[in-house]
C-alpha cells in the first residue's frame, strides 16, 4: 500500500490529536461529575474518554500500517470547571460537533488526493459521529428537562439507558 501524500497525513494527524484532546476533555468532565456527585455521568464520560483514545488509535494504526510515523502534538488543557451539569452536557455536544467537522475535513482532503484507504477508514468515523452527536443532543435535552431533583437523580442513575438504549 502506498504512503499517503503529506496533505492527507497532516489532516489525519490533526484529527488524531483532536481525538486525544477529546479524551482529555471527557476525562476532565468525568472528574468534575465525580466531585459533584453525578456518578452516572462520571461513568459515562470515563467510557467516552476511552472511546476517544480508541479512535485516536485507529488513526495512528492506519498511518503506521501505511509506513508513516505519526506526529502526536501537544494538547491544550481541557476545561475542567463548569457552573452546572447542563454546561458539561453542552460542552460534550460541542466537542462532538467539532469532532465531526474535523473528520469531514480530513475526509475531504482524502477525497481530493484520491486516498481510498483513508476514505474507507474515515467513513467508519463519519458513521460513528451520527451516533455521537445524537447522544450529545439527547443529553442536553434530557438535562434541560430534568429540572427537579427526582428527574436529575433518575437521569444520573440511568444515563446510558436513556442516551444509548443500554
């Protein structure tokens, strides 16, 4: 298999670094939730952090399989203070929307350079982002609706069921 052109490598490296940054953001959200007694949300965000690291791994493996030594860049510190749970939910949704934009941008570069292996790999991410944005939108809506203590308590204890049907 051929080595990707530099523009494709750069786009994929940018995306893998965003995935790593997203993992750190979810980790920060998880610990904010833990400190503020939102244990269900903390568990969910820890799981999301792991998924983002796996996503970065997919891009890293793709590059290595094609003979490229990937560059992992410095990551900005994630936001770790939030005034309320709704801000955590909105931040998660914004993070997923940014992720979608980055994946689409990388895909456009792969199409431009006729890099079919990168296109196939990125199609998995494009499909994944439909689910990721859906749970983000649902989380924001449910946190906004859970305006009483009982509703918030239920949502915290049944978050994965409510968002993912698990």
